[in-house]
C-alpha cells in the first residue's frame, strides 16, 4: 500500500467539481483507492463517498492506493489533482 498526505487548496474544498475530478482520476486506476479525512476513510471512486467527508479548503487528507500498480496510480492521481489546483 502506498499513501501520501496532501492539503486541499481548492477554495470550496473537495466538493462537487473538485470531487468529480478526484473520482474520475481514481476511477481510471485498477487498484483500490481511498481518501481519508478526520478518521474516516472512503472509496475514492465513489462521488457520494468523497462528498460525504465534507472536506473544506486547507484540510490535510490522505490518499492511498493498494493493489496492482499502486505507486503509478497514486502518482497519476496526485499529478491530476495538482494540475487542477485541487491539492497542493
């Protein structure tokens, strides 16, 4: 399992549009992808799961990948979210 802690910098947090970007990036991965915030962990391939965390801007979250090609998957997700200015 590979994980990384990042800070959400999108002004509205990880809601609606930025959550869709995150879910779309995670959905392209073959491995299990999760996001954790304040002790709760959800499947990052689920828009309802991600939005249920209610992650505000300037929050530290943990992204984790577990399974086939987990390191490449995590790098791809992080690069995508940084390119869209969702995370720092």
